[in-house]
C-alpha cells in the first residue's frame, strides 16, 4: 500500500461520511478482504486498516478500498508451494513492529510470520492495543505477541506428536535485552498482560 503522510490523514479526517448503501457495501467488501487475508499475508496490513473504518467509513476510506480492489485485480491470486523438505528442527516466528505507525492514534503495528522450515504457515498484522512510548517497547510487544503465537503453534504440533523447539526472531536489540533480563533491574513503566 501507499504510505500516508500527515497531510493525507488530516484531509481524511474532514472527508464526508458514506451514505447507508455505500456504507453497507464498504463493510461487505472489507469483510470479503478479511476472509481472503486469512491465507494471503500480502493483504493483512491493508485489510487491518480498512477494517478500522467499518463503523463510520468516509469518502477517503472508500478511496482506500478502491485502491485495495485495484491491487486485487492486478494480483488476483497467490500460489503457495509447499515442496518436500527434510524434517524441520524448530518453529521460527519472525516479529517486527513499526513504532507509532498510525499517524492518527500513534499506535504501533505488530507483524509476525510463522515458518516451518521453508514454509510460511501463518502471517498476520495487528494494531497494538497500547500506545508504546519507545521503539523498544513496541518491538517488545510485537515479540511477546509472536512468542504467544509460536507457543500456540508449538502446542498444536505437540498434539500431533511433534516436539519442536520455538525460536523467535527479531531485529530489535532493546526487545532482546528486555526479554533476556531476569528480574526488573532498571526497567520502568512496562504494561503487562
């Protein structure tokens, strides 16, 4: 998608709301996108942003939906190839966050991708519920969400008889430092869930 500027966000705030017929259509198409996004990781971020406006969509939101539709027209399908591979040694979950990525609310987005060997089995993009005060904090929240997701996948595989260790991958040294620490040390102001 196209990265919006502060000017775009300000203009969208004054955009007129959709009528009831367009409102219903907006919600219907957005939920169809949400259904597609379950298997298409390339749609997760766009659908997340479209769904945030479902309660009261505006003309600006409709333009975003049309942009999404043009993307789908250009890329109507994704082919997943799961080729034969040796037995995997671990579950890898890649995590990342964009600190204060939402220009309107300053909330960050957590992204994660679970890999079994060379195969991506799940990817997602979710808005963090807390406004992070630093890059390290937003990366920490993304890392813990990814770890919870990885533990869920690990338990699912354990039910099938596969005992696999979990590896969480992040590019944030501050998040690694926070989760590697025993006890609080000098850490302050961390919201726990």
